[in-house]
């Protein structure tokens, strides 16, 4: 069994942009939504053995790339973001026992020909690689595409906050 090849580069930016190639167009789009909301310039490429490994490798690569930045900055973040009728929230912080906790179960639903559990797998791998305690909640939403978009945007908002320095005031110094 050969190892999946990945390449990732993440930079903080005023405006987010992504160039993602995982071999899964739905995942590429969702990671792009995450990057735009987080205000990251993101380049991510995965050359996997299988679709399942592409999802895992993409999550690990992004989590590894963000881990040090999160640790060196705010280290926690949160967001509540809509996508059409869907509304999702995400909260995260650094933790020595990383975990991904959610109230969403899409194991039997397919979007773009891909099982939605790719989202849980990606977010779980991202959480482990970045040492995050990541909580995602779906507050509203019926359309699977909108729900996934809201979730990835909310996670992006939380990651963007966690990767930036904590604002300081003169009183804090």
C-alpha cells in the first residue's frame, strides 16, 4: 500500500481563496467555502489511492498545516453561518485530546454522487491533526448541499478566528 501524496499551503489573507484538488469535486467545493470564510489563501492537492483516503488525507494535511498557527495565536474560535435555509455553528479550541462532536448524521444521504459522511471524516481528521476540540451544530436546514455549505463555512469562520492573533488593547499590556 503506497502512501497518499498531499501538498498544502495556507496563508492568512484579507480575502479567502482556494485552489483545491482532492479528486472529489464536492469536497473541493466545501474546502473552498471553508477557506473563503476563514480568509485563508489555500492550496491543497491530494493524490489518493481511494476516495475515502482522499477525504482523510485532505483533512490531515489541512489540520497539520493549521495546527501550529492555531497554537501560536488565539487558539480558539467560533462562528454561526447561514447558507440559504441552513444555519450551522462551530466552536473550537486547542486540546491535548482532540475530538469532533456534532449533531449531524448524513451517512445515508448523497450529494453530487458522494456520501455526505465525507464531511464528518474530513472534519474528524482535521480535528485530530490540528489537536482541536471541534463542535459543530446544525441549527436549521433541510437541503443537504446547503447544510454542508453552512457547516464548512461555520468551521471556516472558527478556524479563521483561531489562526489570528488575539487583539490587544492598551489595558491588556
